[in-house]
């Protein structure tokens, strides 16, 4: 399974700022909006959620039928400290992974050098740390938003598809971390 990790700082936490074994290359992948919306529509929680599936049996069938896994993990700050906000992770396999690789992406940038530069200054007070500008990704389909457990009013939800950088240009639009 290939995982989409749309939150930059979560990805830096997971990869040890690009230093962990088999995680030394960091790519910024841009997808077409309708492709990402389709991935969200097909996503099935990795853990049983009775609000989304009703029964364990329905969830197990959804898992068997889907090529997209959904996980909500704690978001992380620059130091790796977990935050209250949750970060979405999407695992792709099968036909969805083929479409992702062949049809849905429209730009890939190797940002390994950028990650290394930021790793060198990723210590408090973060005054010189530069991260991609990440915006809230609006999940406009109310059925998908409800199944994902996100609020259409992201300001009221700890689980918003927030700080999602597929919706902005990287690295042309980067900002200094606050």
C-alpha cells in the first residue's frame, strides 16, 4: 500500500525529517482536485467506526471492497510533539493506486534538499523554519464529510482535512512557520 500523507509536519515527524531508513527522499505530489475528492469518497476507515458503517460486518465488507484506507493520526508540530488536531492518512492499492500513478497526479517535486535545509533549523523558536503553506481542504460532499468524520465547518472539528497542501502550489508558495 502507498500512503498519501498530506500534512508536511506529520510527514516530517514520520520520516524523522528525512533521516529514517527508506524515508530519506521526500516528494511533493500534486493531484487533480477531482482525483483527491474521489480518493476521499472511496476511503474506508482502518478501524471500525460504528457511526460510519453501523456494523462490524458492513465495515469488514467495505474494507474488502475498497482500494483506499483512511487513518486519523495525531498531527505533530515541528519538534514532533503530538497536537490535538488529527491528520488524515490515505492508503492506496489496486486500481486506485494505478490511477494515482498514471492519471491523477500532475506534478511531482523532489523536496529532499528543502527538507534537509529545514531539518538543520527545525528547533525552537522556529523563527527561521519554513514550511509549505497548507490550507484547509474543503470536503464539499456532505455524505463524504459525515463518513470521514469531518465538519464542513472545519473550525469546529478536531478532524478536518486541514493543512492539506495538495490544494496549494509547492514550493512557490511557502511561508514561515508561526
